[in-house]
């Protein structure tokens, strides 16, 4: 096997690099065998590619080589800087406003509290001397900046919580009513001019939906008005209503953003929007459906940071979590997640996969489509147009030497039986099923033609 192109001189350079890059973290992680030499080499090359604009620790987390928790522990040991519990602290909201939101989001930091001569600041990269130095201009010169490490997810949630929205939906609507209505259907402006109030209105609604933790965003045209609803924790919630005159421009803007044909209004269309909201990447899966009152648009919101979590945050009781941990330790068998639309099946499946994910397991998935990308897991999209359905995909995956297989959804007899046969040959198989409760899974599978003896011998958890 070829040895990675990294030597003692490279490691020494990592140790001696300026603390503004946090480069000594690499050697600490190597010493503790948290990462390998080749992974450090890849991360160093990536940091060089992006021009040292991101710390080595953050790059290692983004590439899936270490977790945010492991990074925090190493930062604690290497610098004496403790990981700070931001959620259990009282953040001074007036102090937060001293730093512009753009600066806070760009540098991933938020001030917490102050004393007579110092300011406590939560940061993702506590070694970022440039950001710390630039922060001084927002405070009196005699104050000392004391950084503490907080994960990126927690900082971004706090920024979202303590800063006001940059765009007010009500304010933009008033602007349109007072003078922007004449140009709101101007296609040139709808194609990306940020000054256009209609562009800002759509962006504001997307921001608002993510802020509320919605899983779906609905634009529903009625005869006289447009209804906007969010699905939050499985329930539909009406957020606001706007005049029907605005719907044409809003629909065109959404179609432009998602790569759809703006001239087609009689056929259903599908599209996708990739956006950065509140400092993190969000995917919107967009679907249009012609109705008697105009096109109905529904957007599925895929927020990886919110949806791949730890088992204890899923909302199950401690007893159920212990049972789940025992089930996933079984080397073979079928585990099915059931529930109606929006109940959290996908979130639970991804969380379980993230829990069992390790370097000594080969985990492969078949999804329609892949919603969240997880490092170390081989994920594939179903492509029905070329004959790649779930059943065919399982047969192909079995030739890839998997330990664990995720089948996005059991829809028919062939998929169900193929999944069960995969479990019978020594694989752990996860899937989902649309039922109202766990018990309904058995009659549902019997209804599509799965024999009882196959289920009793293969199912280890529903």
C-alpha cells in the first residue's frame, strides 16, 4: 500500500504554524489517533485550496473525519480553552447587538457577557486571531477578548435567536404596496436583482420557514388570496395570507430559483433550490401542482444540521432509547420506521445510521432522493427512468459487500421481499413504511403480499 505523502517535516510545520489557523490541532489529533496521517494530509491540502480562510479543525469536521465534540475536547486539552455550554448560559442581548450580524455569521462567533475588563465570546475557531482583532473595534480599547469554544451548530442557532431578521416580510409587503407593485412582474428583476422587493419577499419567507423549524413550506392559491402555511412538528400551521395579485411574481421567482420552466403552468414540475440561510446550507425540494385557482407550490426543507442529531434528542423516552440501542446492535435483521408523512421517519433513520456509522462498517443506502449526505456512507439515488428501482438497487448493493443497507421506503411486494432476503443472508436492513402506527405495519405488509413466515423470521424491530 502506498504511504500517504506526509512526513515529519509536514507535521512539524503544522505544529509551528501561526495559532491563527489552529494548525497544532492536527498534530494533537494525530497523537490521539483520532485522525490518520492521510486524513490530515487531505485536510491540509483543502485548507491550502481555500486560501487559509477556514481553520484546520473546522475543515476536518466538514470532511467528516472528526466530530464537533472531538474537536472541542482537543481544543480544551491543547489550549486550556474550555468548551462552553451556550444553551445553559444567559447571553446579554444588548452586547450581542454591538457586533453586526454579517460579521458574526461570517466569523461564526457571538459575544456572551462582559466584566469590568473583558468580554466573553463564543467562537468556532478560538485560534482565529484575525477575527478576534477585528472584533476589538466594536468595543472600548481597554477590554480583553476571552474566546471559548462552541460548536458551529450552537453558534448559528444563537445568532438566529438573538439577532433580528434582516428582512421583514411585513416591511417588504408595504414597500410593494407603496410603489413597487408596478414592477413586481418584471422578469429581469425576478432573475436575481436583490433590490427587487419581490426577490427579497421570497428570500424572507424562506428564511422565516427555516427559522420556525418547518419541514415543509406551502404556497396555496385561493380564489381571492394566497395562503402560506408551514408544517411544523407534523402539523400544518397557517402563517399569513397575501393578496392574489402577488402570486404570479412569487411563483415565477420560485421557478427561476429552482430551475423550472416559468412558461409551463399546466403540468406538474419538480425542482431544487440550494441556499445558505442563517449561516448553513439548506436544500429546498420544490414541487408545483396545477389547481383550479392556480399553481400550488410545496417546498420540502432539508436542513442537515437540524435533521442529523443524537439519539437522545429524538424525543423518545429513555426506555425506548435503550431498546433502540439494543436493536441496532443486532448484526442482521430488518428494522422498519413507521409513521405518517412528516412524523420524523427520515430524521430517525439518518440519526440511527449516524449512531452506528464507523470505519469498520460498510453502510449503503438507496433513497428517492438522497436528502442528507453523511460521510463514510455510500448513498445512491433511485432512478426509475433507467429501471433502477428499490428492488433492483438492493440486488446491486448486495454485490458491494455491505454490512448495513438502508432502503428509503418499502412500496411494493418485490422491494419488501428483496429487503427481507438481504436480512436473511446476514445483513442489517433499515427502511420506512407509511402507516399510522407500528402495529399497522404487519397488516400493511401482508396486504402487499409478504408471507407471514418471512416477517416472523426477519423483523427485529418496528
